[in-house]
């Protein structure tokens, strides 16, 4: 569990730890602002494209080798920035890094689904959400500290993937390749399990809003006279603090509310956060909005991951979770492209209000359409959970008594 939690934090630091030195890299290598921005986003593109192939490999050959290989590639390709002196070599290493990150993103989620069941799965999913959020605080701060020494410094953190990969090789059980011999690609998976597209759309939307917050909240703070980098970092990391705290109580909330209500509550938190951000210019309220958004993400991330994994058959979980990665990073990529023109034509605050309106539409759909399986009431004294599957049958997930 310790190795799984540590590996889970690696995807969240994919671009965050080098963000503080992108400006320095631009000056040192003599590239344009757009080219410098590609250093942050190149891995997201390769991750989105490669994820379905990673999922196919996990289903066909088992989890252990793809996950360990991904962690090692993550460490080597990510750490290559320590020695790279040219822009071209750096971009190539970032694309390769995205391939490793895709295996880590998909593999850690599939591992959680394969190794834990019932109530224990919910607890571990909540702890994983907390670990990811804590990684969103610790790794960027460490990257900023190393960036004070050299722009190469933050890339050293990626080397952590190598020892984590070795540890994963030693502790990960050699789980069977349940998907060997299974036919059909992503289209067939989506057709046979029509709930999955809705879950992927929610994942994309959550990532979309997250990156609207990440890209435009610092600009809004500067516009409102809050210019100190440390103050801005404290306010923006409130999102990760909120996600860390909610992860500790996720299992209890899921047991009491169920997946459907958790997702509705998450979207409500997002709407309120964007409304506060769009209507306020006070530092305390903007900090509260970032924290509130983190609470929503702390609910949605584990809920969506577990729902996707439980909706897909075990033999197709790798593919199902890999498509989730594609959805997540597509949402990140399109966020500035969609909201940016709105901000340019009006204001940053208006961009957040548009995000709140979009959230309202998603909430309306969640009130009208069920994206989670209905749960049958167990007999007294029995805690077995029976969920209706897509075809009206039932799949039983036994919890501890």
C-alpha cells in the first residue's frame, strides 16, 4: 500500500514541479513563450494518446510489468532534464516521460481495483486521493526550492520513479492477465457499457475546471493586487489541502451517500467555488474558493476512478482506466483554449462565471440521469453490496463484516 500511494503521487507532479523554472528555461535556451509552454504540456499530449495502448498492454500481459516499466521510464525520461542542454532533446524527453506517466496513471488505479475489495477499497481510494493531493503540495514546493539552485534542479525529483519502480517490482503480486484473449477495442467497450462515456465526460469536465482554476486564478490574484509569489502559492495550494482532507473521510461519505450523490455534491462544490471566484476580489474568499474546489475534487477523483473500474469487467479494466487518463488530460489541454477567449473578450472573473454556468448544466444532468449503478439493500446483518450491471444482471462485491 505504501508503494502504491507513493507511485500515485507521481502523476500529479508531472508538470507542477517544473512550472517555477519554465521562465528561466525560456531565457537560457532562447525559445518563445509558446515553445516554453510546450515543456509543460508535451507530456499531457503523449499521455492522452498512449493511454489506450497502455491499458491494452495491462489487460493482455498483466499489471506488474507495464506498471514497473512505466515507473522506470518515468524516472529516466523525467530525470533526463538534469543533463539536457538543448530544447529539442528536452521536448523529446518530455514526450517519452508522458508515456511513462500514462502507465503510472493507469497502472496504479488498476492495482487498487485488483488488490482491494468492498469497504477496504473505498478506504484505500480515499487515502490515495489524500496522497495525490499531498503530492500536489509537497512536490511543487520541493521543485521550487531546487529551482533556486538551477533550472535543471527540479528534474531530479522525477528520478524518484526509479526506486519506486524497483520497489513495485519487489512487492507487487504477479496478477494474472485477465484480458488475454479478450477481443474488441475501445469502441466495443463503450458500446457494451454505455455508462462509461458519461463517466469519462465527468472526468474530462473535472480536469477542465481544475485547469481553469490553475491557469486563471493566479492571474486573477495578480489583477486584484495580490502579487507576492509566496502568497499566490499559498492560495492556489488550498485546492490540494481541501482534497487531502476530504480523502480522509471519503470512505464514510461514500458509504452514507453512494456514488451518485457524491458526484452531485462534488459538482455543487465546484459551482460554488467558481461563483465565489468570479464575484469576489478578497484574498480570504479566493482562498476559500480554492479550498472548496479541492473538496469537490477530493470527492470526484476517487468516486469516478472506482466507478469506472467497477463498471468495466475485470478483463477490460486496463483499457477502461486508460481511457479515463485520455479524458483527464484532454480536459486539461482544452481548458485554456475554451475559457481563454472568454477571458480575452470580457474578464477573468467572467471566465469563472461561465465555468459556474457549465457546472450548473452538468449538475442538472446528474439530477436527471443516473451514472452510478443502483444499489440493492442487503438483508439485515449482511454487508454484501449487490449492484445492477449494464444488462440488468448483478455483480456482487463482498465487504468485510
